[in-house]
C-alpha cells in the first residue's frame, strides 16, 4: 500500500517535511515498480536512490538536531544508523529471494518484495510520527528564540 503524506506528519520544519515527502515518493515508486515487474537493474537503481536519499536526509536531520541541541539526538542517531544497516542488508536478502523464485520459474516479483516494503512503510511512518515528531516542540522553541533575537 502506498503511503500518503498527511498534514499531521509535519514536524515543523519545511526542509525536513520536504525530505519526508521525497522519501515517501521514492518508496511509493519502488512499490509501483515491483508491481509492474521492473527489471533487477531498475529496482537496484531505485533502491540505491532510496538508500542515498535516506542517508542524506538522516544527515540533514541530525545536523538540525545538533544545531538546536536536541536532547534525544544520541538515541535518534542510533535509530538512523540501525535503519541504514538494516536497509542495506534487507535489500540483498529480498533480491536473493526474487532471484531464487525466478530460478524456479516464478516471476511474481512483487510478492518477493512485499514484506520488505511493508516493513519500510511501517518504519518510515512510525519513525516520522513518533520519533521525528518529538523534535517539533524543540524546533518551535528554537525558531521562536531566533525570531526574538532578530527584534
Ligand atoms: Fe529521524
Ligand atoms: Fe526524518
């Protein structure tokens, strides 16, 4: 099931919201491609885009956390690191699953990636709504303080 961006996902930063929307877009494209029987090469490419963008986004988010001295940044960074490690390992596992299925003459590639996509979709939605969302009040305080100092 594709993920839909909702206003309640906003963490109060335009940059991070745009990043999250882009991540959702890439994941939805990935899902669409598995349904359309995309080649291994095409899936490798979209997965690479997902992995690269995930890393870029995590780096941006962590830099903001650093700037505003976010108290939970250590735990948050650990969650990001664990996710990147899992993502790279999991993709290889599911790709091997599809290769094995195709070797048996089964070409239903979406079934091979369904579990991976479901885990990724759940992880991303939950991470934004539960973990990134904890940033919101800290970001708001920081932005208010910055606005005050301009006066
Ligand atoms: Fe995060
Ligand atoms: Fe995030």
